């Protein structure tokens, strides 16, 4: 499992932009105001924010432990399948066609069951990580608003949106300093089987 995978980072960037629009009430509050003064823009590096912040590191460390446990489960699954496959191969000569067919069916069933369990565990960890990060996002919203007010900014954008040129006003360090004061750690809990049921039914 990759902690803060590309898809996760993309979701975080999208959430950051959504939070910014929520804070500012949109990119432009009106044509009259836009004509009166230029739009002041600040930028934040969401990748750096979620990876380097104290709470981001805390979440990442917890997910790493779960990922290592998942890797151990995978190794045990492979060993179990190999053991069953070896036993089936050894007994093949003494089994009737019907018995061989039954054993082969049982082997495939075991393989599919273990594979499904592994996928569910992986998904449970991923959803648990996303839940923790949503808590971080909730704390970030008012911080974004504070930093924007401090700079008289109308718009906050993620640095990933920059195609050419540098960033004149990168407020990532300011946001991170406040975040580190307000939220240092979270408890990451993978989804339980009960929590997974409604999603599997969709």
C-alpha cells in the first residue's frame, strides 16, 4: 500500500480547492469589486502540507503499520496456498477424477476467499486513512480563512495548478505552523466489516 498515493493526493487537492471556494464564496464576489481592485491570490502546497505536517506524519506512520500488517497477511496467504497446492500435487496420483475435481475446486475456492479478504483489508485501511484526512481538512478550513484574511487574499489555489512561473505568495509554511499547533495527531482506524457493508452493497 502506498501512503498518500497519487489518487489520495488528487482527492486532497480537490478538497483543498472546494474548501477555498467555500471560504471565499467563489473566485470573484462581483464584477464591480473585480473592477475596483486586482484579485489577490495566495498559494498552498497541499502535498507538502499533508506529508510534512505533524498530523500528516502521524497519519502516515499509522497507515504504514497497517500496510506492513497487510503485507504479512499476503505472505501468509501465499504460503497457505502453496502448501495446499503442494499437497494436491502430491495426492493427485491416488485420487479419483471426482476426488481430484473436488480438491481442485476447494483449492480455487480457498484462493478466491483469501484474495477477497486481502482486498477488503486493503480497502478498509484506505477508507480509514481517508476518514482521518477528512478530519484534517475540517481543521484546515478555518486556517485557510485566517491566512487569507491576514494577506487580504481573495483566492487560494494549490501550487499544482501553476503551469509556468513561480509562486509570489506561498503560504504553505504559515498554514502548516498553525495546523501543527491545533492538530498534532489523529487515531487512524480501518473501516470495520459493518462499516464496509453499505459500500459493498453499492
